[in-house]
C-alpha cells in the first residue's frame, strides 16, 4: 500500500503536536512536589560510587551434511560498561 508523502508528513506532525500538548499538560508542580524537592540526602550516600558491567559472549556455527555449502565459524563479542558517580550534599554528577 502506497501513501502519499503529504499524508505521512501530516501524520507525524499531528503525532508531534499531540505529544507536545500532553507533555505540557503534565508539567505542573504542586505544593507536595515542592516539599519533596527540599528533602536532604543521607550522609551515607555522599561520596564517589563506582560500578560496572563486563560481558563476553562466544558463539560457534557448524554446518555438517549441508548441501548448499557454508562455512563453520567462531565468534566472540565483548561489552564493558563502567559507571562512576559522585553525590554531594545538593548536586549529583554521573559519569558514564
């Protein structure tokens, strides 16, 4: 099914306008939220926090009795994700 370009443009423009209207309608700050923002951070949370994730994956493909051919293969994938954050009394900084 083929749709003309102007219909696609109007469709995405309409979606964007709806999202814009909904995001501004929920952006009101009430008194309870103001009180929650005044909460102080516990002293045990202040300082540098570090963490990370290390992941390695191995894969093997073997073709036996394969009429169309193909090649056997080995592969390895790795991922390293390191997180370091500092929390001061009123500011939080996250370094990824």
